[in-house]
C-alpha cells in the first residue's frame, strides 16, 4: 500500500486601513468661465466613501468621486472646498482646497468687479 502525504499552508494577509488622503491641498486662482478640478486621492482598505463640502455653507457639493469639477466658474463659487473620506475603520483628516475666482480680464462689469477697481 502506498501513502501520499501532502501538506500545504495558506497565508492570507489582509491589511485594513482607515482612510488616509494622499493628495496635497490645492490653491487655485482661476477666471470666471474656466473649470476647476479639485483632487482628493484616498488610500483605504476597505474602500472609503468620499464627500466634498463647501466650507462657507457646510453643504455637500460632491460624493463618491476623487475629483470635484466645478464648471463654469463664477465669482460666487470662490470658497474653500473640503474633502473627507470614511470607512468602517474611521474618518480621514479633512483636506481643504482654496479656490479664488477672478473676473475675466477682458470684461469688468459692476457685477463682477464691484466698483470697477479690479
């Protein structure tokens, strides 16, 4: 009678991480009518849910995407936009992006530039 002995081992390593934002903060200065793309890259396991909030209003402006596109820009959109990620292991530190929106250089209407001094 022949005997065969087979042995093996399986090593499964599962690393779990609370969300960590890996992209740097941005400071953008753009003109009316242009587009702004804000980035919020996240490292997390399990995957994280992402939320964008406009700081002055506290209102959500995007969810689930690592990129927030604002287009076309108007002066009223100038603000700080904050992204934050969460999963079952925790919440990331917030990442703030500052957006400044300037008048178009060729038109300085009272609505855009106020007194026309810009």
